[in-house]
């Protein structure tokens, strides 16, 4: 019986020492990791990267760009999101990781000359663009109902989803040769 009582006393003393050690450790850690060494995370979303870097520096934090993504809503160079989120208390000198906008996705305008309107529309859709206004002009070189050119011109890079206007041929001017020559001379005078 004395052995069992001695065993229980020893276990009880060990448990008591463990609790004292545990509480002492927590107290020491609380003193070392005091909230005085924490900063409130600023809201840097919507700011330019350089402005956000300065704001973080003023709050004893670092800033790191972890990713760039295309965005139609957020202008190029501005911050889309951040981690940790704004207004969260965080340790000083922690790194705030941000995702930065690369602006809208840019695509190249395809060549549309000598295509029908339907073909041009499909080619634009495949490039991520839309058919805009259709204007009609006479043309000696391009057959009737085919695209003469696009506006903006082919190979320019523009944001995905933009509209491209086209000029469609009405064919050659109908009528006598003298009327055609007068119209051709008039056009040459207007566009030197």
C-alpha cells in the first residue's frame, strides 16, 4: 500500500511540475511575443505596387508580388488582392503577398482583307474580338461584299473583347467610264 501511495504522490508531483512549467513557458512566450511587435495590415488593394510598397514600409512590413494576372476591371500595375487580408494584426516585418493586375489581355487583330463579312466575323471571334461597324466603299481592287480593310488595322494589339470596324467593298463604280474617271480623280484629290 505504501508503494502505491508513494507512486501516486510521485505522479501528482510530476503533474504539478508539468503544469507549473507549462504556465511559466506560456508566460515567458507571451512576454517575448508581445502584441507591441504587431502591426495592423494596411489595405493595399487598388494601389499601384510602388505606392503599396511605401505604405507597407511605413507599417514595418514588406511587400512581395507573387503573381500577375490579366484583369479587365483593374488597371495594369494595380494590386488585385493581398495576403494577409487588410486590418489583421500581424507580426512586424512580415511579408504581405500581393497579386498584381497585368491589365486586359491583349490580342492581335487578324487580317480580314478579301473575306466575306461572315468569314471576318468568325475570324474575329476566334481571336477574341467582336465585329463592330460595317462601312461601305467603292473599290477597284476588292470584289463586291468583301472586306477591304479593318479599323484598327491588322496585326495591332488591342484588349480582348474589343470591337473591330470593317470597310466592305461595293465593287467598282457603275456607270460610264467618264463618270468612273471623275469619281476616281475626286478620290485621288481627297487622299493624296
